[in-house]
C-alpha cells in the first residue's frame, strides 16, 4: 500500500495533535485530528 505525501502529512499532523494533548495532560484531540486534512490543504 502506497500513501501519498498528502496522506502522510495529515497523519503526521494527527500524531502531533495527540502528542500535544498527552503532554499537556488536558484537552481532547478530536478537533485537531478531524481538521488535519483541512489544515494541511490550507497551509500547503
């Protein structure tokens, strides 16, 4: 299975969002995870 660079970038944003929430011990990663594709398109 080959993923495109767009999918890999969105997956990386999701992983970073989860990491930030875990490090802060507060919040919910649902919003950033759901908006990862949008954020990638917006800033690329």
